[in-house]
C-alpha cells in the first residue's frame, strides 16, 4: 500500500522533514548567539541564514519562539529578547 509518509517526503534540495528540523535547530542556536550579542535579528537576516528555504525559515521562527524570544509580527519584523 502506498501512502504519504511526511518523514521521508523530500522538500527543497531533497531534504526530508527531519533534516529540515535539524537544520532549523542549528540555525536558531546560531541566531540566539547573535540576538544575545546585539539584541535583535531581522526576519530578512533569518531568511538569508536559512538560504531562503521556507520550511527551515518557519521552523527557525518556531524554535526561537519556543526558546522564549519575541519573534515580532508584520509591523515589527524582528526577533528580540522577551522582556
């Protein structure tokens, strides 16, 4: 029986979802260092850090929010330390 298995579906550049999650974790940990150093990171910087990969970009924002950072909104597109 053929079925869709999200764990093995290829996304951008042939990466699986698990590979995208691992990459997003790595990018978010690097961005946390930058946020701690300068206080904020713009969404454009995150997009560049994720090589314009939409899935990794969204997962990175999700992980930054999970780790207690304010990810902003469309009016204030930047990630900062939560107060």
